[in-house]
């Protein structure tokens, strides 16, 4: 104890930075730091050389090859001397101001007598100060070992021989006495104190490993919770997308119903105009006949004298031929019939599709997508037309070039279906012809693919891409009414959405972000449920993981994103050494290219002193703007951009990058000074 007192503070210098205990077989790394041989060997174990190389656990100095380690004999001697000096001698009688010793009755006193002050490990009895005098004065008891009173003395006695259990048998995992030691001659035995010390060391190492496992399990739990939340959000987005598509189909059918009703109404108006003309003619003729009859009545009323002949001569001459009934006027039956056929074709196609359950159609799509060697045919463009289209439901006449006949809608926006592209002089004739293949003629798959151009199955395509062309014979005619053209955004909540302008617009894309401790540099401290980040000079006891940053004090977010529009905010405490950005999953974790913006897989805005700059691909662009207290990060996967804003009601744009994200994108953060603190979440 005197040696330990003569070396104040030496214990901290003799502590290994890995196991945080006194050195055991200390060795010295090339950088000058000392570690236990076993700790350093475990630190460099496994495939660490392939992943990270060999580095010093304390200063992160990099060694190209594994250093050859030799024992530090001087340090070994110092540690041994310190341990000897730290051993406690036989404890003296407790002072009045010390903690009370256990209340153990004296074995020499009658029941209810004085309490024992010492326990003799040789006599296996406890004595009060009065009965302890022979042990202190007589030379016969000089070899007896005394200790503080032991309440469990009976448990320390061998049940077979009544001797003290002062040895430990490792194979049998049991404490034994000196007599039992003869029976365990072939076993590996050691003193109980040595066995206890060794077991304590093993339990300390086990406790350290359990602590690492707890940290990893906590992060696995958080990752699983995030995945559950991500699954729920994805499900909500997909349900909203399905609802949008179904509503769009309903809207299209309602619009077509209005168009069909309008066409029938136009035909009704045309027929009514013809009927009105006939009614006018008949009404005029009827009026003339009534007027002529009145004139005849007047003449016949005055038949005397010359007045009669005068009135007869004044009668007008009109035609009294029998009246021909008007021709029957009806709606244009041909056009109405074509409208009915078009609507019937749409109904039959829907019925053909809906007679299969959604699960069956999904399974068929999955089988088509997983067929080996299957190649989807190229989709038809707006300028090209499908070839050799099928007639509707087998009720088409052989030739459709009769006068007054109108062709049904074609599958293309610009031309009608053709067998080939004829010259201009012959094109008008071939537009009127729709060759019908013989009933027994089999078409090759290539012809079917040309007949109905298909697209890869994805959301937003036509419903009838699910089944072969033979099941949808009317599809070329009705395809413009049944397919959804144009690109669709992967996030249903931003369909046809304009870019955000103010903070409220950005907050509709706000997502929860937290720090991932598995990637944090050992000098970073995460707090407040992994939403607060700061840096310290004392390395943290984080486990060694391949995804952890080793050179730069950086950390990635626990969440990742692959589509849609995402936004989150980061608040700093007014310090000037930080960086906020994003990084792809393959970003380096060590070396000079592992810093944010110094590689092609990360983008950031960095504050370094009074300078604010944007970094990507190891290129710097100075940003002329005041230092922001709250930074907003907005990632738009549809447009391929990431933008950084100084958060306020006006949302001032600091810098924007254009990029194509082809992997998982993580929020990324760098902290450069001990006074810097970053906090995730909305600041107001």
C-alpha cells in the first residue's frame, strides 16, 4: 500500500485503453501506445486487415502491415510492483469511525455473549477480543490466519473432512479442502483466491462483451422498429396509389359515359331537325287546305247570280293529290350501333379481366416476370401503330369500305392499324381494309407481340397487359381509352405536385431521422434517444464494426431512402465546424476519401469557421450566405436532386445538387470541434 501511495495516479497510466484494466502482458505498438497482448490481438483479429487494415486503437495510426509485437518488460515489472503494492495486508482492528464489522457471535462465549472481532481460518472459529488474546500472545497460534468476522464460516468448511475450503478444482468446478486435494491429484487445482481472481477477470471480460451485445441489440431493435414503420408507410403509400389508379379508371369510364351520351344526344338532335322540317311542311300544307276549304264554303254559300261565277273565278288552283306519308326518320342506327359495340367491347374486356381474381392476376404477372430468358417486346411509340389488329368479337364484315361507314377508334393517336407502312398513293385504300386472318391460321408469338404492344408490368400501365393477346381481341381498338400514358411518380402523395415553396410545403414531406450508433466515430456522443450529436476528446467504448467511421468524426442516419420526396431539419448550437448532407451506402469508412463531400457518393454543405461551402466529388463551391442555425435537407428522387435550405418562413436556398441516386441514401453528419452540437427534428 505504501508503494501505491508513492505512485499517485499511476493506475491510470497502467490501464489498457481496450479492456480498461491493468495491463496483462503489455506490448507497445509502433506509435508508442501500450496495450494488453490479448486485447490488441483481438482488436486485429478476423478479416480486419481486408476491411480496415491495422490501426492503433487509441490514436488510429494506420500500419500497412501487422506490426511484430514484443513484450514491454519494463512495463511488466512496473505493473507487477504496482499490483504487489496494491495488495492489502492483514486488516487491523477496525477504528471507531470505520464501517461496522459483521455481527458474528463469539464461538467461545455462551449464547448471547459478546460479538466476535476476528475469525481464525485455521481453527475455523470466531473469537471476541477477550478470547482472541491467546492467538495474539501465544507463539503456538502465530501461524494461524486471522480475518474479519465471517458470517458464512460454516459454508467454508468441507462437509466431509471439516477442513477449510481453500482450494478450487477446475474440472469439477468445486471448492475443496486440503484433504480433498489428495483425491484430486490428477485435476487442475489452484487456491480459492487465485481461482476467484481469475474468474473475476473472466466475468469482467464477459460483462464487457455483454455490454457490446446490448448496444448492438438495441440498434437492431431500433432498426427493426424503423423497418416496421417503413413497412407501414409503404403500405399506406401503395394503398393510396391503388386508390388513385382506381379512381382514375372510374373517372375515365365516367368521362367515356358522358362522351357516349353526348354522341347519342347529337344523333337525336340531328334526327329532330329532320323531323322539324317535315312537321313544318305538313303544317303549312294543312293550313293551305283549310284556307281553301273556307273559300269553297264561301262560294257555295252565294250561288245566285253572277256573284257565284265571280267567286268561282277567284278560287286559287291547288294540287289535290293524295298526301304521301312522310318517310320514317330515326337515329343513325349505324353510328349508334358502333357506339354500343365500343361500349360492349369495353365491358367484355373488363368482365374478361375481372373474372380472374386479383391474386390470380398477380401470380400470373409474377410467373411472366420470373420466366427464364423472357424478353418484353418494345412498347409502341406514338408515331407507330400496331400491326394486324383483330376484328371486334367476330362480327365484322369482310370489307369495311362501304360508303358512309366510319372506322372505330384506332390503337394509335396518329394512324389507324396497318399491316405495313404503304406509299402515300395506296395508303387510303389500305386504311379501309382490315385483313382478318383465317380461323385455322396460327400466329407466331412475334406476330402476337406486334399485334398488341406490351410494356413491362408496372403500376400505371393498362389493366390488360396481364393476359395474352388472344384473350383481348378488342384491345387494339380500345387501347387509347384503357391505358394510362405518361410517367407516374413513385410517391402517390406528390402526383402532379409543384415544388415546395415555403416551410409548410416542405414539412408535408418531413420524415423521422435519428443517428445510427453503429456508424458513429468513437469520439462522437449520441444522446436524447439518438437525436443529439456532439464530439468529445475521450473515445467512447463502442464495439469495433466495419460500418463505423474511423478517421472522421462522422455518423450516418439510421433511416435510408430510395424513392419519393424526403425532408428533414438539423439544428446547430451556433458553432462553425459542422457538415450536413447525404451519403450512399457504399461510402468509404476510413481514409481521406471517407469525409463527407470528398468522394462521389456523398453531398453536403459544410461550415468551416467563417466559410460556408458545398462539397461533392472532392470539389468545393463557396456559398455566399450567412451561417444557418437550422438547416433543411430536401431530397427529390423523381427529379434527382438534393437541396439545402436555411430554414425560415421564406426557406432560403443555399445550394442544390443534381444527382442520380441508384442505391440507398442515408442522412450524413460531420462534427469538427468539441463545442459543436447538432440536433435532429423540427426546431419550431
